[in-house]
C-alpha cells in the first residue's frame, strides 16, 4: 500500500501547497498588523510607542532610542504613513507571493527594526516565561521562508510564478534558486479557487472584527458574569414596596433589647433584581434602632447563616474583643452598652474581610436622641442608609458578590436603604413648612457621600454628638464611610425635591430619591417654558450650507457637518457614544435597520426611557423636528448609516416627512 497521494496529485504537489500555506498564513498575520496601523489609536499614539519603549532601557542602548525619537517626533505624520504603507505592502506581498526573495529579506530587517525600536532590545518579559518578543519571532519566520524558498524554488501558488512565465528574469527578484516552471507542481484550479475563497474569508473576518476584539474580554465565565450590571437587568416597573425609611418610635425603659438574627437571604437591590446577601434581621439595611441617650442597649445576636459573623456598633463604648467577637453558625452572643453619645451611627459586621461582609449587606443604623434635646421638634423623620453593591451575575436576575470590584471600588449600584432609585418611585412625604429631619448614615463600605437635596438648603446640619453644635444653611455636606450626620430641612413651597449623592457617578447608579412636599391632594406647579424665536435652528445654520434645490440626494459632506453641529457632542464624532450616558451609533440596530422608522422618529421627536440593545441611558434624546428640515434629518441619518463601518440602507427626505 502506498502512502503517497493519488497518481494525479504527486507528493511534491502537497509540499509546494504547504509551503504556500505557511507564507499565506504569515501574510494574514501581517494583514492584521497593517489593519491596526490604520486605526485612530495607532496614529494618536505613534510617537508615544517609541518613548514607551525607551523607558527603562539600559544606558548602553539609550542612544538607539534617542536617535529614533529625534528622527521620528518632528516628522511623526510622515513616519506614520511610511509605517502604514510599508506594513500594508509587506502584508499584501506575503499574501499573494510577490517578489518573495526580496520581500523575505526586507521583512526580516523591517521586523528587526520594529522590534528594536518600538519593542526594545529586551522585553517586556515575564519571569518564568520564554518570551522573546513578537518582532524576533517574525525575523525567525522570515528566515524559515528564505530557507524554504532557497530549497524549493518557484512556487506555482504565487504572483511570481505568473510573472516569470512572461519575464523569466523576474526570478532574480523572486527566487533564491531557479527551477524550471514546467517542474512546478500544482493542485487543480477548482481546489485553488476554494482555498483562495477561504483565505479571503479569513482575512475579511479578522480585519472586520479587530475593533471588537480589542475591547472584548476573554470569554471566561467570570468575565461573562461581571459584564452584566443589575441596572441593565432592572425592570421598568417600580419596586413593589420601598424600604420603610420612617424613624421608628423610641422604646421606653432603662434598657432596650435588640434581638437580631443573621441569615443568608436573597434581597432586592433594584426593581426585579436580587442579590445573595447576608443581612441583619432579614433586610438590607438591617432594622433601625431608636434609643435615648443614657439608655442601656442589650444586643442578642444569633447566627443562623452558614459562616461566622459579628456586629460592631459605632455608637458603643465597649471592649471590641468581648462585644464584637465572631460567632460561628448556630451560636449567639450577648453584650450590653450604654448609649452615651447622641447622633446617628452605623452598625455593621466586623468579621474579616470586613469589606466583603459589609458589601454583602451587613449594616444598619442606630439613632440616639439627646437626653436634653435643644433641637426644634421635627414633623417628619426619616433614616437613609447609603451603601454600595458590587455584583456579578449568578443566573438570570440573581446577582452575587464580586470581590475584585469591591477591592477596586467599582460599584454597580449606590443606593439609599439598599435598593436603587426606590424613593423616586415611592417618594418620602412631608407638607410645606414642616421640619423634615433626615438621619443619613453612609455604610459604604468604601465610597464617600456628598448629600444634597436639589432645590433646598439644609436649615441645620448636626455633625457630632453635641446637639448644640450645628452648621446652618448648608447646601451639600459630605458623609464619610462609617459616618452618620443629621440634616434638618424646612421647605416652604410644594414640589418634588430630589435628594442625591452629589457625586453624580453615584446618582446614576441609584443614589437618588424624592421628597414629595405638598398637602394632601395638592397639585404641583408646572414649569414656565416657552419657545425662543429661531431657537436651535439659528444656532446650527451658520455652520452648514443649505440643502441643494431639487429632488433629495444625500450629500455626505453636508451630512457630516450637520451631525457634527447637532449630534457629535453626545454621540461623539466617532459614533461611539459615552458609555452609560449616550448610546453608540456604531452597529446600532436602529441605524442599521432597513426600516428607518425608529431612527427617524428618534431624531425628529426625541427618545427617553427606552433600553437600547438592552442598556438604559439616563440622558434623554432631544427632538430636532423644529430645528431641522427633512433634508437635514435625512443627511444626518444617512451619515450615521454610512460612517464608522455602518452599512445601512440610505433614507430619503420623503421618508423623514412621513415621520413628522
């Protein structure tokens, strides 16, 4: 039995095909390299790559890097284009087998040059890894191709082969060893056609996917779980029942007993989204304790969870080693302390790692009223515990802890009383002129709070244990992690007053609620808004030429100008939007849809409260129907449909008119 190929396909045929496959594969790698050089990020940082490579190089090689920095930096644009052209031509020459002898030598020298300038003479390496740098690997591959070319001679799967058929002298450019063209074996044309189609498909998908491949994380279960935000999963419907923020009444007697159980429980952290928490008393935050200065507080803590826990009262003057000790599952601890200092304080689990235990919902508030209270009597009193959730998806709408996010202080949610935005849907209430006292505790575990009520100024801010000490007429006041502060408000006019963490990244993640100030049945006033003559149309007109007369025809330059004048501030000139604020237009489903209804209606009439590709954006899209003509809107829409790699079907001015 022969181990050779069939008689019609000599063994040497496959040898020649394998050699060509190696060259083409290497060419595909260089095609990807070339595609990177044409990206904006490469041009923006071209000179920076040299300086980055120069950092940390040994003194003996510093002259080399300084030489190239001195040459390149004054002429960065020229060298940028030279790099792009050289890399692209080298890639195409490898892919199609053009001037192989010459290209292999030039490619080896070019790779060595790139490695020794942008990559350095050494590194970056990792201890324990034989990393010799990709540039040197390229040099070695070019050396292998030179050796193969020298041994095998003419390849029938190259442009060189066809050029040599007409001009035999081309072999001086293409070959290290001459070989008669009639001896060069080939596979059938139908097979070559299939191979070429496969190579073209590979090149297309590699280059087309570069933008996403640079930004996507490795497809590990951990990366997938961390990529899902609870605010993305949040229902459009409000939470069914908000956490009761009302200050509970005082407990009478010399001693107050707090019986509190620790459990493992799924709690709601956003509408329709739950988290596997370790709460005190079955809720996050845990139950609020309200006592009088001088009362004794007896704590009975029972651990009905699956791991050891403890409790730490910031209001207690007590030995931590006896009162705040860890207890194992199935154990309980009892201790007593006197509430000596008035104010509002946090209590929390103090078991290491404290960051994890607190971030899993183990905190609550204790309010200690002064024995002799000089403060004005409050009509309404509410307790707000601010905290953070650091999550990863477990399954569906159930989230669990992400300790890496906790350590990096990258919360997914910042909430008052455990649930994002719950008091926007279920406002805290009071009447005009009433004194509202807010006991604000920042349980953290890590982020500072800048507490503020929009449209109001705090009458008093009580920052310490002496109620005679206060700050008057304060707009915003910071509350540190682990701290509590008492805020008094007297709001004279009816309205909806939003209370927020004025660190607005926290507001966007859930730290916002509403104080609804009105008498029962009272209607709220409406804003006095009127149109400005000319308005937005006048603002945009000077920068953009008027549309051409006659039937509509897309003007690409005008479309770009209109987009820049009206849209780029939010969606960016690159169409990438701003994550969490404005949606991207690149690969946007509405922009790519052959039916332009959604896109045109959004430009004309605006949009808010609608999830885009599963993501909700807080910033509303304003309407442009009055500011822009049909041709203007069509040019903007078509600019979006034909830019940044989008390939959408063009729209007409008549289609815009139909959506007005």
